[in-house]
């Protein structure tokens, strides 16, 4: 079996020779070119596992080749070589479709990391390219979700940082896991970090690790999140919660691809794919001075927006079926009645999929015969549906009547207004009384368990029972 072939494009003979020697020592076949014209001729003759190109060449820019290869029938991983400090060029190349980038002066270990990642992508035959389509965790057949899944499959072939935006509960971590599982890094670790849950004093040690004796309580060497995700993917969830001091250290780790443990004197290389997620508008935070602009551009190379559930109501039924099946486990699956499904599709879901899951989990506790009705959902009506009040027909006017008595509009409006409060509170009390009674019956009148089922405190349940005149069994 022949070795993978690499194409190196650079007009600096010394650098080109250094790259060739390093790649040959790795057991790879290498072709080299000085110009875009020579590179295009090589690409027409051979299949390459990776293309390495400088950004500035004698007859053009390497970004032109990035566009051409990205648009080709068989996209080849292409990494660009940028000058020291040219972060903008690297970001531009990644947005254009480059697989990765190398900064001058090129370090051998960084070159090896890029090559190994590219070869894994070239050799991997992931489910994303199967005829049945990608096996993703994100559920939905709406046009919005189909577009999201298509973006995930494309993003999985790159090393470019991805910023996932979306409201709370919309599935940002699931999207990150899908990107990881469809990539060549699927066999390595996926590490998700909630940036808002780490005390600021411990943040550097948690991210980069520490040496024994670095501080009080450091009884042994310990790796951080970057080392734990080595070769895999690191998700920075709620990245907007990072304090400014930590943002500076994170930026250096991203730029240098090296981290230094707390208490250590030397840095060590790290190989991770970075994905960030937040429900905040980071661009606004940058303007307000809460988030560093340079870090924002490093993380937000490619943006993936997840639509809220209210923008894909057609997916509610499919999502509900998947959630109910998962909640049932090995038991009989509980299903929604047609009326209950319509009621769910009319919700705004400010908590998105997470709120839908909570509603269904609570409804399963009230459902009879594994069928969820509208009352079991206990939905909060933001706009009450008013029942039309019958108005008696008016007496026919005599044909000879020449004067029509004026209608007392204020009196009529007052009678309708008085009629509504007289019936609506009673109806709502009856609905609440029925839900509480069913919860008490299901728990054999164990009020503590009933309160947990209803998602309220014991004191709130006791108050409601007194107000609604609900008593225990004789």
C-alpha cells in the first residue's frame, strides 16, 4: 500500500525543504511547488491527503487555492502557512474552507499534529457520507434543522473553531457533540466545560493543569481540560462567562497551541478542536468591553446558529416522541393525544427543548393508560381563550317606528366584564384542584412526593390544598 501523498507549496526554498524533510521522515510521499500554477498542475495529476500552502506566492495568494479545493468534487484538507502575528489571514483562510493553519516559524510538533489530523480525516469513512445520512443527535425534519445538520457535516471536516449560538435549552451541546462525532476526532475525547461554573481562582488550574506543590492542596500533578481533550474536542460552554483575565490566557493557548501548567516553567503542545457556545450576543459584549475582541475573532471563525423551538413547531411532535421513548426506558411508551400535540405546538417554549422535556416528564406522572391528554400537560396559558357569551336576540322593530332607542354601550360592556371573572377563576381553580387530586392519588396521598411531582414546595402544596378545600381520605 502506497504512503499518503502531501503537496507542499511555498516560494521559500529553505522552508519548503524543511517541510519536505520532516514529512519524508514521517513516512509520507511529498510533492512540492513554488507557484499556484505548479500546484494546480500537481493537483490535476495526483490525489493528495493534505495540501500545505503559503498565503503569499509569486503568482497569487494561497487563499485562491483554498477556494478552488473547497469547491471541488472531492475536497482535500488544505492547511495554510501564515506569517507570525497574521491572525487575520488565518481566520480568513479557515472561513474560506481551510482545514487548519500553521504559523511561522513552524514548529515540528505542530506540523505533525496538523498532518495526523488531516490523515485521520482523509482515511475516515464517517456516517456523514453514508447513503442513509448522518447519524446526529439533533432531532428535527424542519427546513431549519435540515440546514443545521448539513452545516454540521461540513464543519466536521475542518479544524476551524466553531461558535454555536442559540437560546438556552436549544441543544448547543448536542450540536457540539454531533460535530465531534462526525469528525476524524470521534475516537478521541470530547470534553465539555461550563465556563460559568468554575470559580475564578481555580480557572487557570482547571483549564491548563498544575504541578505538585504549585499551591496549597496540590498534592500531585494534574492535567487540565486541554490535556484531557488531547486529540479530541474541547467545548467551552457559556464562554461569555469567562473573566477578562482568563480570556487573555485562553487567547494565548489558542494562538500558540501550547499551555503551561500552574507551577511549571515550560509549555507543552496541545492538539484540540475548540468549540464555544453561548446564549449571549458576544458581539454586543465586545462593544461593552466585557469580552476581548481578539478572542472573539479567534473563537467565532465559523458561527452555527441553532433556531429556537418556536421557529420549528413542526418538529415538536417528533421531538416529543423521542423524549417520551427515552423517558419510558424499558416500560411501555406513553404517547400524546392529538389534542395534546396541538396544545404543545401552540406553546412559545421560552426554555426550548429542555422545557418541552420537563413538561413531558411531568405529564407522564399524571397520564392514565399511557396516554397524555391536554390537562396532563398543565400548560400555562399566556392568553386565556374566552368563551363567547350568548346574547339574546333583539325584539324586531316595528316598521312604523321612527325613533330607535339608543343602546347603553357602557352598561353592556360592564355586564360582559363582570361575567368573565365570575367564571374564569372558578374554572382555573377546578383545573388546579383536579391536577392536585390526581397527584395525591398517584402518590397514595404522600404530600411530599406529590409536591415533587408537581414541581412545587411542600408548603405551596399545603397552601393550595387549604385554599381549594382538598382533604385527605377518611
